[in-house]
C-alpha cells in the first residue's frame, strides 16, 4: 500500500509581478505548485480576494481548508493588507509575532491567510528594506540546519 502525504499548508510568494503558490506537506515538501502573472501591480484593491480564491480553489476543493501564509509585496501598502516592517536584526519568532491576518470579511471563505511582515534597517536615516526575501532566507537557513 502506497502512502500519499497529506498537505498541511499553502505557501505564497505574491510580489509585484507574479503570484506563486506551493502546496506543502507536514515535512515542508512541495506537493504541487501554481504560478500566475498576477502580481499586486496588476490587481485593483477589490481584486485580491478574487485572484486568491481563483488560484487556490482547486487545492481547497481537493484538500479542504488549509492555512495559508504569504510573503512578498502582498503585505505592502499597495498590497492586500499592510504587514508593517520588523526591525533588523530579528528572527523567525519576531516575524511570526507580527503576522498580519486578512480579516474574514475580506475573504469569501477561509482558509486563514497570514501575511509575513518585511524587515527593515535604518542606516544614517536611510531605510534598507526587504519584503519576501526574509522568508526565503529563513527557509534556506532552516534547510541548512542553521
């Protein structure tokens, strides 16, 4: 009998130019992917929920409601919901404490959507920021056992 892993999370990288999603099992392995040229600059304020559901509905229909975590410009002022920056240096725990949650009324139905904040560092009054890259860095560090 062959064992088929169950998905437990959907991860999104929703930037200025594209929407990328990964259906993940409990070990963090990618089971399926979705990609679309539907970055935040191509969507009106009212359209975020539609894009979200249109892209993820096949997974929701197949696997039920799963938690969704998103990073990238979707958490910027121009995105669906602003997730304010967290100051550097910070770790994954500090980012997790500052997740921004899309209100239920902003979505037709669950699953819950949490947006990871970006990170910033001020150097002589000039900000240096990243939004989305921090999530990739922490993921790579975890993969390497750091």
